[in-house]
């Protein structure tokens, strides 16, 4: 719904709004440098037989003409404005007409798709599957550090292939991605009241403790000892270390 601010969606960084389409079970990956504004429309039952592109494993991304983009934005904003106001009119009749207007705007948008080479890269599925497999494995084991070789072996790909998938969908190297994950896991343990910073850092593979402290402060804006001290104050709400983190 807005333009001009970069966002990495399905492995491609763009600064212009686009339209994406997904069906049941489809996934997407996004990384925002700053907050963006979205409009998400879910149809139940699923929309069929309108000639829209077919989504695959993940949400497909499409660049459309500026005219179609502006029209779709206008319709969505007007619908949000109208439906947010109380009314005594027949809701079912107005609901059907609103739906028809929205469908017409979406039909028009997909009729004005702009061929762009970058969308081919955004809509491929092989690297996306590698990325999702890595994310699932990491989310399933938060008690131990997982390193590049082990993760690649569990997925069944080379470390280089894994690095390329992480670089594409998260915009950072495989090493940095795994290191950030370990930092988050240490933080979860400290928030839960770990015995000591040193014990926790070593358990997650941070053997250079001064470097660990610098990285932790840079990432979270406080020293690890401050996190631990805060968790031990009376009335502090302790985090559940078994819960996953954003990956």
C-alpha cells in the first residue's frame, strides 16, 4: 500500500508496491528495514475460475501497471473506510456489491501484469524449499546450537546452497544468520533466569566472551548481564526458553 521503502519479499528486494497471491498452505518470506503498510484480503471459500495466476509452494509476486496499482489501492482504502462506519443498511446486499467491486479491481490488476525478469526469481521454489527446511529444523531445536555443516547435512544440500538460500531470503550470510539465532537463544535463556551469562554463552557456542558481549549489546541495546539482572527482579515476567524466535 506504500512505495519508496525497500522490502525483501521472497528473496527479492523492491521499493515499489506489488500484488502477491497465495492459496491454502502457501508461505512467504519478508524482511522489512522499516515498517511497511499492507492490505491483506482473504477469500473464503477460495476464489477460483477468474483467470488469476496459480500460486505454488509460496506466494507468487506480480508487478502490475501503476494505473492498476492506484485503482486497487483506492478501492481497498474506500472499502476500509465504508466498512469501518456503522450503518443500518442491509449488510448482505452491500457486502456482495463490495466484494464484486474488489474482485473487479483485482481482475483488472492481474490483466495489467508488467513482464519483469525479477519476478521470475521471486517466484521460483527450489531455494525457497531449502530456506523453509532450514527454518523448520532451527525452530524444532532451540536447546542446542546448530552449525552450518550440520544444518546442511540435515537438509541434504551443500553448505554453499544453504548459504545462497539464506542470503536470498534473509539478506545476510549463513554464518551471520546462525550467529543471530544463537544470540536470540541466549537472550531467551537469560530472560528465563539462567544460572550465569558465561554458562549460557558457552552453551550456545560463544567461546570469545568479550566478542559475545559486544555482539549482544549491539543486537539488543543492553549488556547480557543487564538482561539477566532484569529477569531476577521481583515481579519480572520470565520468558519461556522453549518458545521459538523470529527466523
